């Protein structure tokens, strides 16, 4: 899998927008102004939010993920060489978690997902 495929997965989500808030070539994907995925500039991984620390720890222990540096412990990162279906699932799950945390008015303005 490549950075371009990850960006396509993120771009297909309703209301998703990309920026580089830290400079240096990071792709930070947000919905409603809140980040749901970030692709590092040099480490070849995508960071995503899980539903909690326990899920993040389970994913790290099981092997598909590793600790996402500089993020809360509920975030993990998946190497870009991970299976596409796993990365897609984790990105979409992260997107849903963030989308559901947005104010109802903002959620209502987004296309259905």
C-alpha cells in the first residue's frame, strides 16, 4: 500500500479535508475540523484513533499496529505496508469515532456515511 492509496481512502469520506498543520509533508485528514488520520512525513505509517486505550493496546499486542508517537494512547499507527483492507477498516473506524463526536449540527451537514 502507498501513501497515495491511504490519501484516496481518506478523501472518499464525506467532509474529509487534508492539511499539513505541522509542515514538512504530513498529511493530516480531518472531518469537521477534527483529525481522524495522519500520515507521517518520514515514518511510512498512518495514525488513526481507536475507541479507547484498551483497543489500541490490543492492536499493538496483536501486531497490526504500533504506538503512535506524539498522540494520545488511544491512537495507533499502521505501517503503509499493512494489508489494504485492515488500513481501510481502521481509517473508516477512526473517521466514525471522530464524526460521532462532532456537534449534531455539524454531523447533519455531512453527507451520509
